[in-house]
C-alpha cells in the first residue's frame, strides 16, 4: 500500500512538474515575441501544488522569473512541502 501511494505521489509530482517546466519555457518564448502570456497565477499554482521541481528547473533553464521574489519563494515552499510529503510517505506510513 505504501509503495503504491509513494509511486502515485511521485508520478503526480513528476507529471505536474513536466507541465510546469513546459509552461515556463512557453511563457519565456511568448515574452520574447510580445505575445499573450501565461498568467503568473497559473505558474505559481502549478509550482506550489506539485510542480516545484519543474518550476525551479524552468526558472533556471529558461532564465525566466528569476528576479521575482514571489516565484523564488513559492517554488522553494513547494519544494519543501513536496519533499516532506514524499519523505513522510516513504518513512512513516506503514
């Protein structure tokens, strides 16, 4: 039971992170071309609710939103709670 839950949570985080990473890249591309942008709220929500790894990677790879404190803060907060969730499932759930 614990292993199935751990796999499901990790898969969900990975899927959300991949989507978030792609959206960071798309938003950066759109910013350069002066096109309609992906709302910051979408990027931040995805980062907090499971996609912090993808959001952080997107910030670093695409050099996008790296000077905005709220993006750094939300991605860091997301990384902390997502790592804690994985650790709690892996260690403490019997």
